[in-house]
C-alpha cells in the first residue's frame, strides 16, 4: 500500500521535519506500507538491507551477541 495518509506521520519525525513539500510528496509516492508479525525479523546480519524501515506503529528490538550470548541491545 502507498499513499500520503499512510506516510503523513513522516512529517512529524525529526529526520523528515525540515524536508520540503516536494520531498514529502516524493516520499509519499515511493513509500510502501509493510506489516510484520510479532517476532518476525526485519533484517539479518548477513544481508545489507536495500531499504530504510521507519516504524510507524509498534516496537522493534535490536538483537546482538554479548559475551557469546544473544541479547537485546536496544528496544525502540
């Protein structure tokens, strides 16, 4: 799904707040709404992502190894 109603929240985020109206319009045209299930991986350490994910709703956890054990490094 794409559309300005789904991407309108981007204008409120610090990273996009100072973008021009034409930039916001272009973002709305290029953005795609994606839903992930609980516990579903957003990316993996073995692959460099070819997209930027912006969390509009919900939370994401960054997992990493600490002293050889898988641990939560951050929660956003």
